[in-house]
C-alpha cells in the first residue's frame, strides 16, 4: 500500500470577512513576492495537539521551480467545499483549519478557516500567498499557531505570521539548502521547532523564539536512512522534546534537554518497522511500534511501550494492539498517561487503561482512511478523515469531547 500522509496542524488569523466570502491562497500577486510580517512581543503559548508525521520524498537535488500565478476562488464558494488538510486549537475554543478548495480552471487553492466557539461556527481568514503542497513543486499543507497572533504554515515551504494572518512572510532557514523540506513543526515553552529534510540525506533541527523569525540551526542532526521516504516525527511537551526519524524502520533520534537538542537513542531501533511517539507530559511518553514489517522481529506485531522518565527507558506492554496500523503514516496522540489513540487500518484504536487493552473507537468506511488525530485538552480532540473515493471535499473533520471515546462530524 502506498504511504498516506498524516497531516497534523494549527492555523490562524483574525481578519473577519463579510458573510459568504472565503479567502484562499490563490494570489494574483507575482510568484515569489511576500508581505513583511510585523513581529509582536513574546507570546503566551498554548501547546498544540500531539503531532503527526508527514511521509515525504527525499529532497531532489535540482532547485524547485517557482509556481505560476494562481486563479481566483469562484464566487459564492462556502466553507463546506473545503477539503481539510490540517487542524489545531490553541485553546478549547479557538482553532483553525487549513484546507484546499477548487478555484477557477479546476486548480486547487488554499483556504484558512477559524473558529472561536469550539468548532460550532467558522470564518475565513487570509492564508499565505502560496499553493497547496505539490503545486508547481512547492506549496504548503500544514499549520501551527502558538496563540492568536503567531503562526506558521509549512510543508514543504515555510511561511510565518505575527499579526494573526493579516500578512505572511516566507522564511529562508539558515544552514540548509533553499529546496530543503520543512516536514514537521511544533511549538512549546515560547519556542518554535522545525524538523527539516536537507538535500544531503539529513534531518536538521531549526528553532526560533515564537514572536520573531530568528531561526538557528542545531548542531545535532539525524541521517534519513536508505528507504524511499523520510518521516521525521517531532513531539514537544513543555520543556521536553523528542525527534524520531523513520524511513520504513527507525533510523535515529534526538532529544531536547535544557533547551538544546542532543543525540538520543529512540525506542524500537531494531524491530524492523516504524515507530510512532506521543507525550502527555514532559516525562510520560508512549510509543507504538510496528514490529517485523521489513525483517525479523521478536515478538512480531504491533506493540506499545511506555516511558515515565522522559524517554530514558521504555517498558513494553505485553498485550499487542488488536489491529494493524498504517506502517508509513499513522498518527498517535496521548492526552494523559492512561489514554492514547492511534489511526489504524480498520479505524481509530484507543486505550483508556494505560495500554493494557486496545479497542476500535471509530471505524472508517472502506473508501476512507484516517489522516490525523490530536488533542487540545484531556477531553477535547480532533480527527481528520480522508476520502479515497475521489468525491469532493476529500478531507473532513471530526471532534471528541469525551477524551476520545466518541467522535462526531464538524460542519464547516
């Protein structure tokens, strides 16, 4: 099965438009131009949901071509036509959806929606003047916000706003090639961290204060491995942080200690399969490993491991998960030590007893798959369901308000 992209996210902007108007990233400005963001002061930051990784091809050596100017959104388009690509909340009430919508000439454009009432109603806000991922070799597919003002849209490009989406600036990161891929980005403790795939088969780590674009590259890096697709997973929780590089199997890792990224031996290095990590506190982590997919493993199967010391050691839970997971694209979230959910082949698997037992809490139909899961609080979370049938819109949003036990569709 071809790998599916698990898209995590966070979005935002405060520009309120007239009723019936949907802003998109199909700019009529010349390609390559970007407005100048006006940095604010230090932000009060609320953690986004547990991240999900995006399966990305390794960067090509040739430069990425500049996209041609895009079309415009058809008159009268409404939020219900948006295909959800990425979602996150900075509080239980305030959140954003990044998605795509068909524009003139059947070309996709970006759309950005904001809610201030826990998903009951949504309004359009300005996305950056770029394109959905894959358009003309660049674009973006995911979004993170630290608060109502400071946000980033990325994958593979990187754009930032510090004025609620009124203006966006495209970011050039130091120490990496111009066509490097920003594959994962998260915020914690007033700092934004990005995992970047550089053209020399290396995962690099870049950091910046939330309220400015003062990026610095870490001396710690991770090789991508020899597989067909690198899959860096960046997880932050308070002052703690972890980075796992999967390339079909676990290749290596890094850990954030005292504000610095250091080399770290992640779990499941020798199981010949991918690993998916989530953290509920700076000390409490869970990892789910798909063991024996690409070689021998003992035991073979899907197993969970727990750490209560920040990732220094992990203990395997003896009971395997009750179903298979997506080997290259599962999404794992853990809002508390006893609760975790992961997207799988038959739906969303959940444990509510610390991993002792797992069960299917949401079943997807034969023509859909689960793209991303994350939590804003211990009880409130989000789930993106993608449609394989080819009908539009493709990606839809569900939410839970009981800690992941039940999920309901959200009307955009």
